[in-house]
C-alpha cells in the first residue's frame, strides 16, 4: 500500500513537471472583410439577327436573346445595376435590355432602351447585400427596313454600383 502511494506520488510529480515544461504564447489576429462588389455575365459575346418582317411595315420583326448575370456584394447599403452602351446605334436600330433579379435580390426597372445610353441607365435597384447567381438578362434588337442591311457591334457594360 505504501509502495502504491509512493508510485502514485511519483507519477503525479512527473505529470506536474511535464505540464510545467511546456511554454505558451498568445498572438492577436486581426480579421477584416473588405467591401466586395462583383458582377459577371455568363457569356462575353452574344449575337442577334433580324431576318423577318411584315409586308407593308417598316418595323422588322425584333430578335431577342437571353443571357444571365451573377452578383455578390457585402455593402451595408443597397446597390443597383446600371447599363451603358459604348457608342449609340445608327438611326433605325434599337437595343433594349431587361434584367430579372432573383427573388429578394433587387427590383427590376423593366425593359430599358439602351440604343443611345452612353451614360449609364439604371436597370435594377434596391439590391440587398448577398449573392444572386444566374439571374436573367433579355436583350431585344429592333430595326426598321428603311435602315438597310448592316452589321453593328457594340459593348454593353453592366455595373454594380451605389
């Protein structure tokens, strides 16, 4: 019994010595989340061709194409999306855009004519912080028969802004 007491005492002392032989250090880690506002479209290039019309009407049958966009933002304030075209379209051609955000990810303004919108126009507003993936974009291209046969390339810029 005495030997068992001595053995347990020695084991206890060894544990104390072992625990006291470790060193510790403390380090403060500062964590920051910066402002993030990102927007992307699913395809950098789209094509639309008008190839039909109604006899007796100058307005040809419009062409439409669908695409998608995705956004992420962590701003405390609601953001909006604007659209602009790099150069006005020639007379007789029109280009409209309509964005359809996901439920709870902003309010669509509706279909907006951007044919001459070299200054950004609002297409979605009241976007709360968070993310919206694969939200809808619809482009509609219109032309008058009197504008002739032509091919035009324009860049449309979507901007996520406050």
